[in-house]
C-alpha cells in the first residue's frame, strides 16, 4: 500500500509545477459558475421554483456537479502512450499492479483539484450565490460514501477505455464517445429533473447515473431510506461488473503486447 500511496503523493506534488495554469483553472471554473447560473436565473425569472425544483437546488446541483466533474481528471491515454513507446514492458516488470498505480495517480490528481480548484470556487460561490447547505450529518456522510463509489465507477469506465489500446492503436475516438455519454447521462449541466420520466428511469440503471447525479440527490435530500440503499446497490453492482470486464481485458490484452528493440 505504501508504494501506491507514494505514487499518489508524486501525482499530487507534480501538479504544483504549473502554478499559472492553476490560477487560470480556478478563474475558468468560477466563470463557468457565473455563466451557467445567469442562464438558469433568466430561465426561472421571478419564479422561486419550477416543478417543485427550486432555483437554489439547481444552483447547488450545478456547483457541486462542476466540482466533481473537474475533480475527475482521469487520462484515457496512459496505456496507449506506454504501448506506443514500449515502456509498458517496464510496468509489467515492476513488483506492483499497474492498474492500481494508475488509480493511485488519478486519486492524487483528484485530491489536488479538490483542494486547489474546487475549494476556491466553492468559497467564491458561497459569497455571491445562494447554495443549499445540507445540515444533516448522516446525509453528508452518505453523500461522501456514494461519491467515493462514483469515483471508482468512473475510474473503471476510464480504465476500460484505456485497455482498448491493446486492440486499437488510437483510443481517442473511444474516449470522446465515453465523454459524450458521461456528459449527457450524468452531468449536472442538464439536471435529470427536467428530462422525461421514461429517460430518467432508464438512466437510473446505468453506471453513469451513479457517477454524479445519484450522490448529488442524496446531498440535496431528494433520496432517503430504500432509495439510498437502492443507489448503493446499483453502484456496487456496476463496480463489480466493470472490474470483471477490466480484469478480462487486462488478461487478454497483455498477451497481445509485443515490444521490439532494446
């Protein structure tokens, strides 16, 4: 575990090198908040709520969703790049699980973005906008737990895209399709509250639902009791299925690797 913790630390520390990029990223995040909330404010007009959804809930849903989206800085090209330059062979020889190394590095990047990107943007948003503050400690705990399961779910999806590099020379197109699906089916830019009920029911059973929207509904108090339990079961179930797919792809993918030169 210490080896993976060190990989996580290195990933976190390396992000401090580009300090100007960090400042621009914070400003860009807050600018997104301003633009999006301005649009929804115009749509709501003088209405405090639409279909039972208050403007404060929409604002909170977007700001927290944006934070989660920015934190999920998973690269889909790590394995592809190592296959192209042949360094994947070195990863096979190291006394660590390369999949866990990738996860550790991703967690380091997530921690960095939460502390340096999300936290400043959240403070600015609290100053200028009304945000729903969940005071129930249990709901906050369940939200964090569900969010962690969402992180693992998203990492699994990203890992499957990366493993496609064993069969596809360039996974950029697959990564683009994945990003579009995640944006449409789970992002907070278009809350599922305003989608047709049939579509909402279908999305509920997909892994994309448990990445952002499900955890956010717990925080906003839109889920309770059996609904929360059902969400956890869906998240754990999808993680299990995705991990099986990852291990199968990894097993057969390694057999296809041929490294020439030396």
